[in-house]
C-alpha cells in the first residue's frame, strides 16, 4: 500500500504545478513566523518547506558545519517519534521528509498526497519544535558528514571548487562549504547542537511554505495551532556580515586525477541587487549549456574541453561567478589562456542580439522548468521570503531578465569579471 501511495505522489509531483495555481497567501503570526500558501489544484499533492535563517553564513571557524549537522540529526527523532517512526509516517502519507543545512538557510522539507496535508504539517511541526537530538544519531551523522567531506576531497572538481571559494572568501563564512570541517564536526556535542537550535529556531527566523491542493484558510488555522509554541522573535541581532575580499591570485594544486581542472572566480552581486538579472544573463551567455560561448569556443571549435560552463548561485549577501573547464593535462595551459580570452572578450565585444535572445530563453526556460513541482514552488516561495526579495520576485525577475540589453551585459562584464581568482588542479599519477 505504501509503495502504491508513493508512486501516486511521485506522479503528482511531476504535474505542471507552476502553470495553474491561485494567487499566493502570506501571513505573519504573532511569534514572527511567516506562513506562505500557494493553492495549486493542478495535482493531488502537497509539499511543505520550513526554512530557517540558519546556515553556514552565521557560523564561525570553531563551529563550521553545525547547522547542517543539526538539521541531519533533527529528522532522526523527536520527543515522541523515533527516526523510523518519522520515515514510516511520511511513507504512509505517500511522501517523504528530510532536512539539510545550506549557506543562507536550512530546510526541513516534506511531501505527501494532498489528503494527508494535516498529517504532514503535524509531523513536520513535531520535527521542527521537538527534536530529541539522540546522542547515538549525532555520532551516526558525524560519520555521514565526514564521509561527505572525504568524497568532496576525492572529487577533482569539488576539491578545486572548494579551494576556489576559500580564496574568493578568505576568513569569511562563505569560504567554507556548509558541511563544515572534519575536526569541528567531530567535536560538536549535543549541548552545542541544542544551543544552536535554541538560538535560531525562533518565530522571526522561520518561514513555513505550503504548496498544493489545499485551502489557505485551513492551512493558516492549522499552522497557527501547531506552531503556537515556537519562541517569538529572532534571537537578537545578527553579527555584522563581513565584506568579502577575494584573493586576486592564482593557485596551482596537485591531485590524483584524469583531467586538469581550471576555475576562474569573481565576486558578484547578491539576489535582489539591481545588477542581478544582467549578471544572470551574462553568466548564461558565457557558460549556460551548449549555446554558451565557453562551450561553443572551447569545446566545439578548439576541442579543449571535456566539460565547461559557468555558474552564478543566488546568494543573499554576496555571490560569485565561476567559469570552469575540465581538460586533458597536456592542454591545461592552453585551456586556461583560452578561457581568460573568452571572459575578456565578453567585456569588449558586445553580444549579438541572437546570443542575447538565446541566453534569455535558456535562463527563463530553466527557471520555469525548476518551478513545475509543488516541492520546488514551496521552496522558491520560502527562499524569496528569507532572501528579502518578496514573493513578487517570481514575476519581477523574468521581467528584469527580458529588459537586459547587450549594453547591460557588457557593462556588468567589465565591472564584475575584471580580475579573476584562479585555481588550477594539475593531475598527478594515481597510486
């Protein structure tokens, strides 16, 4: 029976949720908790995202990784449910429940068939408000985190990427992956996790976002009841966020690998900045899929790249653009110079109107595709809320992208892609 429900819910999650929904509902409770509801009758499913403004950007060197570890342990038992009971209950509702820590937020996410929306909210409220933090589960999750960090070090691209972030954000929370550091996670105990939980799990830092075949008024009444015990306020003022000062240099690393990895990084504006949409178009024109200049020039024309592209993550305080290429070791120097040439070129040679149009189509097409499930709709609404850009961002962002001109792209390229931080991994023979 459970497998049948899960299969039905999986089908429902893939229906075109973004194309048929009512206007969103927003309410701020007395505790400061923000509730968002998107009534979407296009599929018989429901998804809930509980986002808390807690993540690696609020961590220090001595507790790096504590947010992700806390999230992982929270779903391993409450004062009334075991880890197995949580998983079984979610499966009986035809869905799942999980949690992770990230950079600018941490999330508890759950899905179910729509008729079980009350049960899903009840289960998620229990996880969010009554974590048991069992010591044996803390030990298990420490080992899981350690394995994740070891895997990142063993993957040439991830190893190079983490090294680049450390140089883009030296001495800064954004310079450390949200999994943290082995030696720090190994000594985080239950008391430290409990203190971290009490500091951040407060109404003023919480967003509960619901998307699915539900009624907003009914959801609001249920959330008001289930989250009545959440402590009010936001736990006091945050420590001022330091300005990022990138190390504008070039680091050469060695690692057993089959390919050379070359990454060029640049500090870039956060989501909500006036230049955000233009930099998104710039990144897409440079390295968005097979139509980007890096793919067309470095892979198709010059035959240098096994993989190449560019990324620009949406961050709430400070972001970055990364251009990358994986290439044969013999082509490393030539590939690095060719990638620099393409980045310099986009600042001096205007995009054609055809390139601009392709970049916009690709960018907005990806945005639409990523918002076609209730789970993603719930997450996007919660993220826009925690990022401070508001729910209208889902509509204003596509308009901003459409308004970007070739002059805008050239302007932001000259501003943000002027001085790279370079990390190059040169393979050594595998033992």
